């Protein structure tokens, strides 16, 4: 994978008026991260034996290098695609100021979702070679509806994203026909925020209108899959 400069990326995003990045996860993983005050890769959650949701296709995550990296998007993809975020119903809104503390060797910018990488692709096919290359294509990515593929990947080797410094807001998907499950999720997140001293961070409920398919999709999920996303313990 190709390494890019955190400082250059920070300056470029600021010049474009981009102030935040977004990270989504299951409720259980989110609670563990909040209590630790740190955004974590799946590898770090597992290594520290913290409560975490079962990972489907763990081998795939490891093979495509997502196991030891934190993916951050330009949007909460729930709204971008008008359906639930596949990474989980909790979304962290993170200030891009976190880039000022990222180790030079831990930052990559993907051109496509790492879960869709193929062995036949070259490094230049999957990652931007520099912030300059990203800047040349950035504006057209909006028009082509490809901006969601531009993912900041932070390797967990020497870099840490401190939630007490950079977490601005949390949103939780609402389950209008699964009230008890939603209430347990909301309660657990609030408890984690209080225990970690982050109770100043707003926890918002994402209630979608008819234009979004999230509620229909959640209602069709098997009970086990839904609980994997929302159960805090």
C-alpha cells in the first residue's frame, strides 16, 4: 500500500472545507472504543480482549489489510446510500484534526473499498500515490458518485485516534419496530460515554423518513444478524 503525508492531506481537506470524517461500527464495538477513548481497528479490539461483535469473513478482512486499519469516510454512508451502514448502526463523527497526530507511515488513501480489492490489482489501482493525485481527481469524484470510495485508512501500528480530542458526535440508527433492542443500545452508549467522561459528546438518534430503506432492511434481517449489530453485550 502507498503511504501519503498526513500533513498534506490535512491541508488539502481544509482547503476543500472538509472538517470531519466518519467511522461506523456495531454497538458493542463502539462501546468498547468509547470506554477506551480510542478509535480502534478490529485487530486492536481483539488483541486487547475487549468486548467486540463477531466478525463475518474474518479471513477476508485480514487478507485485504482491513483487520489492522481504521477506515474513515467523507460521509456517514447511511445517508449517502439511503440505507443502513453495513459496518454498523453507530457512526462517529471525527474532526480531521486527528491527522495532525498520525504517524507518517500509517496513512493510506484508498481508491475503492478494500473489501473489493483483488489480487490482480496493483498498488496504484487501490491507493492514491499522493495527496496531489487525490486533489486532481477530488472534484470529479462527487460528480461521478465515487467519493465514498475515497477512504482514509489509518494503520494501527504507531498511530492513535484519541476520542477525547477528536470525537464530535455519535449517531445511532433508530429501530421503530424493535424498541427494546434500540433502547438497550442507546442506554449502553450513554453509559459508556459517562464512564469514559465523554458525556459532553452528543448522542443523536438517526430517524429516517420514507426516502431511506434502512427500516425496511432492518425489519427483514434475521434476529441473529440484527442482534449482532445492536446488542451491546
